[in-house]
C-alpha cells in the first residue's frame, strides 16, 4: 500500500487491479488530492483506522472481504469518509444495495475519469457540509445553559451546582483562573434565581480608582464633596431587588472591605455625606482569580468578609480540564468571527486541532477566543490551518522536551527500549489530559483504536467517545 503526498483532501483507493489503481492515483494526484492505495478491504481498514480520510473509492469485488463489507465498517467510524463504490458489474440491485448501506456514489467500469473527479469533489463537499451541520447542532445543544458552552463532566457538575445554589439567598464566591468565564457563571446564577426580574449590576473592583470607589458603590448626598452638586444613587442601591456582582473582589481596599461587610450583615447602605441609611434587598456574588484564603493569611483580605462571602462557593474549571469542550468552543468562536468578517470558514484542519489540544491555554477561554479571532482574520481559505494560529500556540509544542518529560522518557537508571519509550510517552500524555483518550489520540496523531492497541486494551468503547 502506498500514499502519495499532495495538498488537498485525502482520498483512499481500494482496488486490486494494479493498472486501474495506478491510473486513478495519477489522475487524483494531478487534481491535488492526497492519495492512498490498498488492494484489499482489510488493508484499507488498517489505513482508515490510522488517520482521517475524506473520500474512499472502492471496488465492489475485492479479494477477501468485499466493498460492501468495507462500506459497513466505514459507517462505524466517528467521522466516516464519503464513499464511492465502483464495479464492472453494474446491476441495479448492486447499486441500490450500496446506496442503502450509505454509499454516496455508485460508478460502473470503465470509469469516466472526468466524471470520477466531479464525483469526488461533490461527495467531499457534501461530507464537509454534513460535518458543519453536525457542528452547528452540537453548538446549539451545548449553549443552552445561559450561553455557557460545554458538555464536559466538569461543566455538567458546575451547571448542577449553579441550579442548586441559585435557589438560596446567601452570598456566593466564584473562584477560577483568569479568563474561565466567571461573569457568565454569575449571570447564570442570577437568571436561575428568583431575582431574575430584578437588575444584575456588575462592578469591576479593580477598574474603579480607590478614591472614587466608595462613592460609586454607596452613592453620595448633594454637597458631600467638591463637585457633588446633586445626590447620586450608588451601584449597591441600583442592585436593590436583584444581584450585585463584585468582580475582582480581591482588589477591594481594606477600608471598603469593612464597609461591604456591614452592608452584607445589615442589608442597609449609607451614601457618602448622608446621615440616613437606606434598606436594600440584594444578593451579593463575588468573583476572584486570587487565593483569598492565602490573602487572609497574608493580612490583605479580611477574614470575616471572606467567611461571609464564602457561604456558597463555585469553582469554575480551567479550559485544560474540560476535555473536548476545547474544540467545541473553538468552533463556536470560528463561527462567530467568520460571520463578523463575512468570510465563511468551515473549521480547523487536523494539525491545527492537534496544536490546540496540545496547548495548555493559561489564558483559558479568553485566550482561545482571541486566538480564533486572529486565525479567522488571517485565514484566506475555508479551513484554518496551523499557520493561522498565534505563534505562542505553534511554538508551545514545536520545541525540545522539557526536563520533566525528559525524566519520564529517559530515566537516569538506563536506556529503555524504543517500545518502552513510546509507552512511557503515551502514558505521560494520558496523565496530562486526565485520561481523556480521545484528546490523547489527537495529540499523539493516531486513532483511538491504535491508542487502545498500543496500551494493550480492548477498543470496544472507542465508538462512544471513551
């Protein structure tokens, strides 16, 4: 079996007639396709499970298993290629049987080469359209929870916790790394609560100068300070009947922390320069990417306020712990930015997906969104490739081994055999992706069946995403 490298869709020819196989290969290569060949269904299946193929062109009659058997196997793949069946015995019943089994086209020998190229292009385009439709369906399914996209186990747990906590009335502390979507979680809490008809007032504690913070939060009376010609309601009062979101709560000055604690305890607020307090009814949600317990120990955050805010806690998982959500989110952002640019983009090629899965995304969803906006902007074609990704993502996996990985692969005790190094690296990748075999296979550049085989495990769960 051979494979001729060219730029374009990958096409696998399954034909035991060497002359016809060579003719089809030459014609498809000249048309810009990446062409692989096999003489039996068994050999073809080995290639199909070892990588992604766009189109299969198979003879109906083959030595061993026939073309219909191969077609049935192909339909079991997670992303089956388009399938064109060819035979010298062009009976109607054979054509109907092949089409019922899922074939996209049925051609009769002698093959008209121009018609074959047209068929390959048509079935390839149809396959991409089907994948795009499936992607959109996935996006719609995954964005049902208040705009939060993802169906990973970590996010399912978070959704359930939001629904439970939303029923209560106590303060909520949302923690998580920068860029994970803490504000979206706060909005979901508000929308799931009984306060949904009240206002949600977000406050960026790090974005308001310290000297203006008290006035912004509590409001002020007329004449309270120079320039205060009229009374003004504060953001706390504006949230009356609803929810107050204090983002970056760790940036709040100590003096303001004491005053906020008083508001939480008494549900009353006093504007700057006023002698009168106002009753308020609100729920406070605080968000931070800091370790507030460490801040308490360091003396930079009040312990009593921390425990008051910590009545309920929600931890938003980082992107690297969300498994296949990464590619779903990438597709979502590509769709958004390609629509804004007026330039249709179908998605990412295999190498771009591999690089995204191998990158740790310290900036989380915000960094992914920025990367997809850049990629969509610089992509002149219908598919984003590695060259369109930011340099930080391209270089993250293109350099030498780090010391920790070197220790895993090459221990000081001796030089292991090649098979052992391979197995060590596979287990290292599995550890990094928390056992997600689908993502590990993508990073390793092999199929999941090949991954199971090299691990010596049964591959019976491959079809359902194990």
